[in-house]
């Protein structure tokens, strides 16, 4: 099979926040995930050093915390102050116990040690606008006020300066603690956003969009939220997970194209509200949950309830899953003009690229590598491409390209192409280049290894062979000055 690509032009700078992730108080993400006092690698605060060593190469911009569904029942005040005084609470989102040994200060200081920015969520389920503003005061307050002084009493003098905040999580979902109608959520989110920006005008706010594209209120939910919240928010969220429960591989590999449909549709709704208001300000998108999620559910595993940690949703990713996550990453890059934040959900143990054994080692999964290489080489300017690629039809969609691709011009002048071959056949790829380059290298994921080899490079063209059903990165290096 043959395919041809050529660069059409520049799209937009890639926001570094596109390479972010997510830690929720869910399963073993926190306890025996990032945090395990007594582990041989634990630091003085009880956080696992081996996990940190696997996180650092990902060069994450932000980590979203503390949820997720957990957020809608979380009382942040339970997680501050002396640990021996913190209450143990039932977590109704995941039917577990929450010991509150990791809370706001512990998480924010862990992020500082990793040199990663936090993306904090406020509870708009059981929580109130006042409690959200009190959390902001605790985290960012610089004056001598009640909650800022409580932070100082708890050992942190300087404000944390957290700039990115989420106004609740998936509030349209009937599974959510204190789910709301669009009108109910929009009014609460508007008043919360207004108060938070009055207290700290430097912050940016993400309002809840639909939980996923198949929600009955998809689109109408966003319209209502934007009608109420437009003056006070900066982003609206999208979430999407994909499954292969039907064992229909061609359809599974095509699903990231639906992700693009969602981006286009919500972008259009944002633009319609902008035009209706005569505003000059854009609302951008935060795709702050995305991944493959179905192996654990398909296995039908149900650990005992009301334990801590409760080991749920621990995916064992196979060799096909990184093709889907890689294509999802490509979809984000192809819409870098609108999607400014994206969080691979989650980071450790729960639907995650990193897994741990309590008291034992940490390891990576197959989906780790497409994110790793995109984060390393996908920073710069997203490019638009013209392609000549064969297509196929699947159960839910026609005209699916066998080759899924995105391209970024790196800050060093390199051209980096992220390629998913959906076909059972190898693809002979011919890449037309805008100028001469010194070298070309193809890196392909094979199991838990990246295999790299030089590609044929002629003036204005690179040629490479993409293996069947594979994820690859083609990197073209510029001539030295």
C-alpha cells in the first residue's frame, strides 16, 4: 500500500499544556500509586521515587487533581492540617474509603518537586461556590486572611500561585454525585467563576462540557453553559474514552476520528456564542480526559467495597491500544488552534501508562511511548498536511484513512510526523519536504520498545516503510547552519 504526504502550511503553536495528565483519588492512583510511605523508593513525604522517575521523562505541563467523579463528593478541608487529625470518609464515587493522607498541600508540593504545574478542580456537586473560593484563598491567598493564614499555620508561607482551575467535573452525568441540569450547573458555575476571578483575576477557568459525545444533551449542554458563563470562563471541557468491547478492530482504530468531530462541533458552538455577543474573546477547549478504557470492565472484576486502596480500573494495555491513543494524540495536534489543554487520563494505575506493585517495582505500559515521543518532539508549530492515502469503511463510519497522521515543526527546525498505520499491510510512505534536510529517522513502537532506523532521504523527499498496524514517528532533521 502506498501513501503520500506533503506539508500544506502552519496551523498554530502547540500549547505545552496539550501534554498534561490526571491524578484522581480513585483506585490505586494515589495510595500505592504516587504515594506509598515505607516503599523502598519513597521520599521524606512518602511519595514513590520510582514512579517520579517514570513521570519526569513525559515532561508533563500540568496534572489535573483531585478528580474526576471523586471531586463531586470531596471536602478539601478534610485533607489539610496534621495527618493524624484528618478524617476517614466513604468515597461514594468509587465505593472506597478515603483516608485523606494526601491532600492539597501534599499534592501541590509533589508537583513542585516534579516541576509540573497543577490543574485544580473545585467541587460543584456537594460543594458550594463559597467553599470553592475558600480553597482558592487557601492556595493562592497572599494577604492575612483566614484561609491564607490556615495555609501558613500548616507550614506553607508562600502562596502556591495555581493558575488553572476546573469548575466541577462531568456534572451532566447521572452517575455524578449531585448531578445537575445544564441550567443548574451553568448558574452555579457562573457565580463560582465570578467570585473566584474577583478574588484572583490572574486565574484561568475551565467549565464542564458534556461527559462524552453520546450524551443526549451533547451540544445543548455547552450552549447553555456558554450563555451563562461566557464572560468568566476561558475553556470548556471535553472528555472521551474508547472501547473495543465488540472486538471490531477496524472500527476501534477509526474511533479517534469521532474525537475530531466533537472538537469541531464544540468549537462551532463557542464561535456562535462569541458572534452572538459581539465578543473579541475566544473560548478554547480543554480535552482534560482522554484514553482507551475497556479491558478492566470487560473482565468483570469487582474488588470489595469500602477498602483503601480499592484496586479498580487497572487496564492491561495491549499492542493495539497505543495505535488508538496515538491517533487521539494526533487529533489533538490537528486542532492545536482550538485545543489548548489535554490530559491523558490517568497517570498511574488507573487507566494509566504507569503501573505499580505495592512495595514492589513500577513499570510502563504500551500507551506510554506514543505520549512520550509526542511530548518530546511534538512541541513547536502544528502543521497542516495534504495526503493521498487509501481509505476503508467500518461499522460506524465510511472513508476512514488507513494512515492517520499529524505533524509538528519543532523549535529546532525539525519536522516530526506522528503516524498510525491502521492497515494489516505495510505502507510505503513518500513524504514531500519543503526543503533539504540532513537526515531522517523512523521510530516504531514494537511492544515495549522503540526501534529506530534511518530512512531514505533525497532532496525534497523522504521515503519510509510503516509496518502493519503500527505507531511510528518520522523525524526529519534540518541541515546544520
